[in-house]
């Protein structure tokens, strides 16, 4: 059991919807857990964005795909080729070492999670581009009720680097519980409503050690000549009985951090229960009504008409994101997946800053006055701390 907690950092690699622009790339974000990297979505040119950031390509362990729209998955094939030492074949008699047989016991270097079709998309892309990979990968699929429960959704045999241990995970009471867990974290997922099957992910840290006050324990430890090494037991929250019968109780464990990372949605309510008390909620806000601020505002547009149009395309407004953040009692809301109308250079451009400040204020209207709302910008990085 861990005695200290890990560093949790989120870096936005792409924050655009529809077309990418010179200031926003397509969707992807990197979750850093100490040194490990988990990607959520992998839009076109994600690997270029990684190279512009401090995220280490070689540390990517997992990729979670929210849905199969191209702006969330087109970058996965080139990224796999880079991460897994892939390339085209060799000519003539030269033997390519990447053609070694991968056995059932081989551990995957990269685990990919996504909705039905993710496995077929990757397999077809690798096979038809003759891409050879130097290390194995596996794809676990989250199956919706309308999906077949078995099968790979393709007639192609697995790529030589694809492990056949990919799971097809069925919904249980409306969620995909514990699709991954280790001693520090548990990942669960649930459907969210979009124009195509779409997944939201919840990364929940297990309870962490409480704050330790050594002064509370040292007199008893010294008096009973107990080795100081008991301090590490106490730090883990355990109780220790000393030679004279005194029992010392370690500090109570604190709840771990909860991150909720949503894909595109016009209504994420199926994930609400799983998402309750999120320390960080990442929610799209594709369209906003910004009369007087956004010069593209149509004269007959109203908030209602903009919201209706956004929802008809499977998307949300900042107010909808704020309302969901309030509903689940989130501590902090980060908006992403912005319309190409809203440039992402708001750190250097006054007009862009005015738009993003207005979007932030719209989300705060429904989230609440003490709420923290951030509009994500490409390569923005933020740490997720424990609640005080
Ligand atoms: Zn999208
Ligand atoms: Zn989409």
C-alpha cells in the first residue's frame, strides 16, 4: 500500500472540435501519474503535440478512446507506430526483427480501451499500411447494449503485434465498472449521449494516507524504546501496539482524487452517479452564444437556438457543462473541444481572450459563483491536488 500519494497532472494536447486550426489541434489529453502517461483520445497529429510538450512518448502505457469520430482517433495509428517502434517492411532476404512471434504470454506494452470498432479500426489500419510493430499491444472494447457481445467486427486476422487477450466488456447496471485497477487507481466508464456511441471515463484514486503529525507519536515511541520504523506503519493508517500496551492509531486515510474525462456529449447524465464529487471534470463546450463578443453571431440567434443546434449535433454549451459540474458536485471544471470559431491563442491575443473569458463566465453562471472554471488551451498543463 502506498505511503505517499502520486503526482497527477493533465496536459491538453488538443482542444479543437471539427477542423483543427493553427491554435488548436484535435482532441487528446495526457494524464500523467508520476512518470506514467495515459492518453485520452488521440486526434490527428497528437504525436506532434506530444513532441511540443513535456509529455514523454515512451512513457505512454494506456490510451482511452471516447468515441470513434475521426477528430478523436485519427492520430492513433501513427502514434502506435512511433510508440511501438513500427515501420514498413524490409526487402529481399533481410529479416525484419519485428516479425518475431508474439506469444499468448507476452505482456502488452500498450493497452487501448475504446468503444466497439476500436480494435477493427486499428487492426485494419496497421495491416493495410503494412506497418510492423516491434512491441505488442492489446485492445479492450466497451460494448454498448446494441453491440454484439463477441467478435472483432472485422474479418481480418489479428495483426502480428496484436495480443488476442483483448476483452469485450459488457455494461453492468449501466456502467463499465473497474475496466482497469491497480493498487493506486481504479478506472471505470459509462456511456454518455452523443451522435454516436460515446464513453466517459472516471479515474479514481484509492484512499491515500492521512496527514501525519509525528509529534503525536514520538513521546510514546521513545518511552517504550520502540524502533522508529513503526512510523511507516502508522503512516499507512495502521494501528501499532507498543511494549507497555499503549495502542497508537495512524491517521485516517483520506479519499483519493477523482478525475472525470468525458468525450463529446449533449447529455452525460448516465455517468452522473459514477462522477459524483469529481475533483476535476473535463467537459466539452463546443458552441456558445456570445452576442457582442463573437463577431460571427447571427442576428436572429438566441441562447436557446444555439443550445438547440449544439444538442442536435451531439454537443454542449458552456452553461450545460456548468450545470453538469454542479449536479455532480465537481470541484473544478475544465472546458475543451471548442468550435473553430474560438481561437486557442487567448494567452497572447486580446480578442481570443475576451471570447474565452466570456465562455468561462457562462459556465460559471450555472456551476456556481465559487466554482473554478478553466477553458483549456493546447499544451496547457494543470496539477490535480488533494482537497484541503
Ligand atoms: Zn469531437
Ligand atoms: Zn464526436
